[in-house]
């Protein structure tokens, strides 16, 4: 039978990137005791008040169709959230989506045609490649080096731009590395975007999980606001990954262009989840503060446990819920290291190749497990590295 070309473009970009994670889950299901450091599922639970808000909304009858743009109450909450950095923001600058993933997919579909380029820092979040290829676009990697704290360098971006480039896709704080873009760097990257008439799409889902430095967004920079689309969600800030509630914020004309695509795919979120999201954004919840404290201490834990080990080099982490470790000095690349670690030490990590070619000698570890488990896993990582070197 015949299939559309998109099935070939995405064939190796789905579950294949998560092979180590899936293998660890399978082994755990048959009784192996695996320490799993593969995915960013917060170990701090969602606040019960948000579950209560969702249930109360359903019981009020908020279970019917929504509209394509989003519920008025939620749109108002999003407008208020972004007013400090964009004083003139209005409801027509907002679109609601079931999570950041669908927001990114829809926005990139609206901005990129077949053969056109999306500039992305490499390493990059695993699903970015699929989002770009789905539209027929081309991922144009910009190397992010551990020696620069995985911060995109303006010179590297300038060298990567081609006549086909259309979008600069940023992620701050950055998954998988935890790097944080400061305002000065954003201004310099933005100048290049302006020179080449690039859209800036900025994934800011880890905005509230920063423990070293201050958050900055391209929306804060007047010269960039007309070409910037920010996407985010409640998944990380409120430990609400399964609720799938996110948004895109950008120029009104862009939102008007994107809306029919969103309506074609989704035609609205669930009103009761929108109501819960409004409560979250307008409330005073300590979930993110507790995660920041916990993840910062776990970064310190990893650095302490790996101190003095010449075979492992942790990267700088300023936010988010992951850390990258360079394992190249062991003589293994990240893929071989991850599989060997799972086989011999019963620890599951993500190989760097799941996040781009530039991360081939790296592994990513999640900070979302209890301290005692992370300490034991880090000791096993060190023992495995020393045994192989």
C-alpha cells in the first residue's frame, strides 16, 4: 500500500529515540531493579487544589466544546502573565493548545514550507526534529558546546544561517542541558534574526525552574517582539504533565494565520482543563519553588559524586530538570555508554544522540528521582566509567 511522505520523514524520530528508556521499562516490568534517569516526570506531585479545581469545573458542566483560540478566562490569565514583559499584549496575541508540543507543531507548520530551514541549537529536545520534518522543513543545527555551557554563540548561529533559513528555534532554560540564555545573548542572536528576517520561536516551558541566573525572553526586547512566538505550558511549573495544557503567544497576525491550522487539528481544548490552568496561572502555588530547590541540590550532588573523576565531565546546569555529562574520555560514545550502563549497572540514562549529533559523546540524566536514588545512580555511573577507561 502507498503512504504519504511524512511517514518516511518521521519513521526513525518517534519511539526509536527512547530505546534505552523503553528497554529499562521492559526490564523493570519483569523484576529488574532499574534506577531510571531517562524522562522529566517531576517527582513532586501536582498541588491537590488544582485537581479540585479541575473536578469542580467538570461538575459545573464545563465538559462541552470549546473554541479554537481558547477559553476567555484562560486567555485573560495568559495575557496577565505576559504583561510585565509585553505591556501591550492583548487576547488576539494568544492561542491555547493541549501542551507545548502541539503549540510547536502548529506554529512551525505555519512558518516553514518544504525545504526551508529551522535553526536549532544542537543538542536539542528530542521531538524538535520530528516537528520540523513533519512540515517538510530542514533542521539546521547550531553547535552548542559544553565548553560554552551549551549557550548558543552568535558566531555559530551566523555561520549556520543559509538563504533557506526561516526560523530560529530557541529553548531557555534548555533541554537537555539546563543552559540559560541571558538578555545580552538574546539581543545578539536577535540581531542576526533581524538581519536575515527570521522568525524566533522560543520554548520557555522551564521558565520557572531556574536556580542559577535570571530568566530572559525575546518578548522583553522591543526590536524582537514582532517576530517572536513564545510557547509554554503548565507541565513543568505545576508538575501537571498529563493535563496537556499549553499556549503560544505572538503577533496578532501570526495568531490569525495559525488559528485555522489549530482548528483543523484540534478545535479547542477541554474547558475544565482550561479552568484549572487559569487557577494555576492566577494562583500562588509553591510547586515550582520546591522543584527548584530540589533540582539545584541534585545538581550539586552529581558534581560532588563525580568530583575528581577524569573520565566524566558534567555540564553547567542553570535550570530545568536535566544534566548532561560528557563521557567521551571513557572511549565510549553516549549510545554505547548508556546501553552498557543499563546492562552492567542497572541505571537508565538517555544517550546524547537522542538530542542531536553534537551530543554523541554525552548522556542526559534526569534530576527527578529521590536524592538517595540519584546518589546511588551517580556512583554507579562513575564506577562504570572507571571500569571502561
